C-alpha cells in the first residue's frame, strides 16, 4: 500500500524557514476540480460556481504569482482552462462566470484525478513544478466517487501536489479524506446554501501554500506481495483506447509490485489469430525496464481471435524454467487473459491443460467477449471480470489487483476412475436463427402473472437447439426504460439460458414505452458485437411479450424492424391492444393473444411452427417478376452536378435494371430539380423497360444555381405521385421515392417529407459531396434509408442496397392503417 507521510509546518515555524525569493515566496499553481454530476444538479450548480468565484477573488492572480486551472467532471473530466490560459484575475473570473452545469449520472473522481496528474501540471500546461513553485488541488464534491480514486491519488502524491477537499453533504467526505493530503484538509458544508462560507475557511490553507507556511513531503512504500509469476495475455484487437488504458494499468500495477527475480516477475504476450511474445518472465528484472518495454503493446486491426491457440502458446512457450517460470519451485503461476471477442477456436482443452499444470488463470472480457467461455477458461467463476468498457475496469481495478496480488497455490483437478455419464435426449428442430425476447416487466403483468411469462419463454427455449452455430437467445425486459438481461452471445447452451430466465425478476413500473424498447432492441441486440449473425444471412426474430397498452409510438418502429429484416412476433394478454399488435407483428398471423396469462405457457406449442420456419426474404435476383410498384426519382439538376451528370444517369439505370418494368408492373418517373422541379417523364409516360432506359440515357441537365428540395418534394406528392400522372397509390400499389442531392437545400425539407410519409410514400435519401446529412435523414423514411457517399463516382455502391428495400416482400408493413 502507498503510505503518505505528511509534515505540516505551520505558521509557528515560519520564522525557522530561510527567506525565499519573492517569486518563490508568493506563487503557486492551483487546480480547481469541481463535481459536475447529478450529485450537484443544475439547481445547485450556481452555489458551486459562486464558491469558485469567491476563492479566485481573494487570490493574487498573475503569470508570476498564482496561476489557476479548472476541471469539471462527471463520467469523464472536462478541462475548462489550463494554468496558462489566463494571466489576469478579470479574465479568469469571466471564464468562471461562463461555466454551465455539465450533468451526468456518474461521478468518476478517480478518472478526474488522473486527468489532473497527466494533463494539467506539466510545463506545457502552465505548471511550474520544475521551478520549485508549489502545486495544489482543491476538489469540490457533493457525493461519493463512482470509480476507484487510488491511481489518481498516488500520481498526485508522487508529484507532491497538496490536495484539499470541500465536501458538500455527508456522502462526499470519505472519498475526499482518502485523496486529501491530510484529513484535516477536508472542509465540510452541510448543504449547498452553506457552500459560500467555505471560501473564507479555505483561503488560509491556499494562502499557506502560497506563503510556504504549509509544506508537504510524501514517502511511499510498495505492496507487500509474495513471490509470483504473472503473465498478461492480451487481445490486441481491442482497440486503441482499451490498449492505451491497459498499458497504463500494467504500469501502475508494476509500480506497486516488488519486481525482481526474487519477487514478482511479469511476462506479456499479445494475440489475435496468432500469438506473439512481448516479454518472458525473465526478460526484465526491474520495474523501470518493464515500464520502458510497455510501448511494444499496440492495438492492431482484426475481427477474429484464437484464444485457444494463445493459451497453448503461453503454456508451451512461456511457462518454462528457461523462460523464467518458477513453477517447479512452487511459486504461484498467474495468467490474466484480457479479450473483447469470443474465440474462433476451441478453448476447452487449452484451458484444461493450464489447470492441470497448476496455473491460476483469470479472465477479463468486454464488448462481444463470451462470459461463459471466460468461465470455462478461468480456474474459478469469481476471477472472471466482465465490463462494457475496459477503460472503466482499469480505472477501478481493485478486484483484479487484489486477485493478482493475493492468490496463491495451484489448481487441483480430480478425474473419477469410473466417470458416470448421464445421457439426456431432447428432440429439437434443426433451426438456425437469432431470437430476442422483449418482455413487458411493468405492473400490467405484475408479479402474480410474471411466472407464466417466464414459463412461456422456457417452454420455447426447451424446444430449440441453443448453441452458437444454431439458435441464439437474447432477452430484454422493459417498462419505462429497457433493460438488457443478456445478449445473443451471452449464453451458448440451452441450460444456461433456461437458468437465467428462471432467475428473472419483474422490474415493475406503470409506464410502458413499448416503441422505445423495440427501437432499443434493434439498435443494441441485433448487432454483430452482441452476437447477431444478420450479416451471415441468419434470420433475426423479435418476440414481444406484453400485457399492457402501448404508451408511445410503436407502428413506425415495427416498420423499421421489418425493413431491417427482423421478424416480429407478438404474444399478449391482459390489457394489451390485440388489434394494434397485429399491425406490430411482421404479418398479422404472427400476433398471438390470450385472454388469461395462465394460458401463456401452452402458447409455446402454438407459436413454435412459425417461430422456426417463417422468414423475411429480402434477396434480390436479376429480374423480379410480378409485384406492382411506383418508383419516382427526384435528382439534383443544378449546374454543380454538370460534370457528374453521367454518374447520376448510370445510378438510375442500375436501380431500375432488376425491376420488371411495365404499365401493369413497375412504373418509373424521373424529375430533376434546382430552384424548381423539371419532370423528365411521368409514371405513365413509358410502358416498357427499353423505353425507360432510352429516356434516362437521353436526359440532359436542366440547370440551375441552387436546390429547393422542400418545394420539389411537395411537387412530387401533389403532381408526380398523383393518380392523374400515373400513381396507383389508390390501388394499394407501393410508392417509392428516391431523392438524390449533391448540395444542401435552401428550404425546409422536414415537413414536406413528413407529408409524403403520411401518404404512405417510402422516401430514400442519397447525399453526395456537399449534401447535408441531416437533411438527407429527414427526407428518408428512417435513418437506415439514408445513404451518403463522398463522390458521384461512388454512387454505384448504392443501387444493390436500395433494391433490397424496393423489391422486398414485406413492403406492406409500411402502409399506414386506414382510419
């Protein structure tokens, strides 16, 4: 443990100090670190700001006297100004008066202290430590830290920074006393109204540092840790931010360890598909040598990792006597695996071989790492550490550090002489799909009915072959807000999924935001990083289970899911709107309703045939026969695209080539626009594909200086997509509009685009060069229907994706139900 020894030489001893130069005597670097999280809140932030103003008003601010920097922190620290940003008190006060409340759920004081140590005290940031000028930090906090403060505290103490604290309320005191140079340096205000008076109490301390009547000396001792060999096995595809954080974590860890051949030895290997040695256990025998070598740990691109091969590499190549391992001498052997992905090779045998060797393996995972896989690798579940972001883990590493510092002994594995094999045969369908349950956890279902919901899901899962290459299961619960229970790649077998569902507890609440939860599921569950195999062509399925009326927009979100290739089933009871849910489901036949919740468990048998067979086919063949559609193009016709107009013509040709064009099949219209729209031809102008293609190839630029796309959209709605000009919307024929622009519109596009959508038209936006991405999204039916490329020559990449929507079999899900 790091032990600070503080020597406070007060005013009584001032006469014993030698006389110092005026510059040294009346100067200091002051950093103000203020809590900007919800601990303070917007209403109370002015009290904190006024305290800062009061502190600064009494200081002799200047380049050669007192310099001031300020940081506001919540989840992340935000530097407002550096020590050398302002040289005068007036400019400094003006900057403070302009401070606004940042907000945030978390109060990561530890990260903020690290930021101060790393970014605010150096010479380039205005720090004058090298000139002998004292440096001090004042932390103003209204609540406990949500991360570990140890690393930042140690860094500041090593730099001889004098730390004071102002605690507002009762909950901030403990953390501030832990990071303050001395507990007596923490001042407390019972509430925000009393904060202003803290300025008067704090000033003598600050002035004591400025006048050199307060001097602090720090000494440190390292952790008392026994002999051990520690190997870090690092997935180098985790990304630059995670790797940088890891390097710093290892550096801080090494700084605390008694490094040497008779103490702690450290080895490092990296891996992606192939492992790579960075240092053996006996490569570096000092703390300084290890730290200097950490620069070789770098992030590298890669989508695949072979953890099994990496584990074998460590066992065969690093855990050898000639490489520094002291296994034969009884020294504990520890391996820490850090990865952000599921392994592409088997880990079972490599992990078992390490255990049989007596290695204590720990595992840390983030993002798409498989927790069950990591439990298979680690010697015990308690040494598996899962996090959404490794940087959070490295900022609060207490558990990992404790395990690496204290674990001892070897893993003992016993093999029964006559193993008992229990065989269970389960009849399952050979199905490959990703299924996400979206479960109403509100009071509309209630604790009394929730067991029926759990039993329904368990009955479904028990009929499926759950494993990574067959069926994957994910689950969210929702009421006012969605809550992820587990991802598609969280559990790799049926029993683990069933066990997790069995433990599910109702979240509660009377607000039911079904649409928001569906949107959240699409954005967070059906992603490659969370296990979705959509890009491999695996069918994506959402099963919505609800017992109450929706309280937000659900139809548009259901359309969005359908157009993303997700099959939505609905299972409902209680007060759920049965007729509405039929429009939410992919097709009405996939909506199931029971009057009694007690009937839900039996629903599993009813839903199963369609759950494992229905598909949403979006494949595009060379020519799609049948299917009536009206497709209109609204293209940029300004002078700006004159040199690139041939690319626009080619783009239109590539979009319409797969279409079965005919007066009773697919109709095409093209309109150019600049200040005003100029039709090239209407939906009913041509009757064959050859005629349409000839017309497109013969188009010349209309010309014009600027785009009035909003006005052109109104023209498309009122004229081009009207019955008199060939639209068959009244006959329920799908209406599509493709808008292409090379610059931003000078008029509003949102309202006319909304009017088109209300009429059942599905707009797509294609932006090139200087087109405004926000306008393109506003035009489009939803953001996934907005396309952006840098150059007109790149337009050829879009037609295939457009046709996936235009030709897909589930367009009718977009139609607005008749009132």
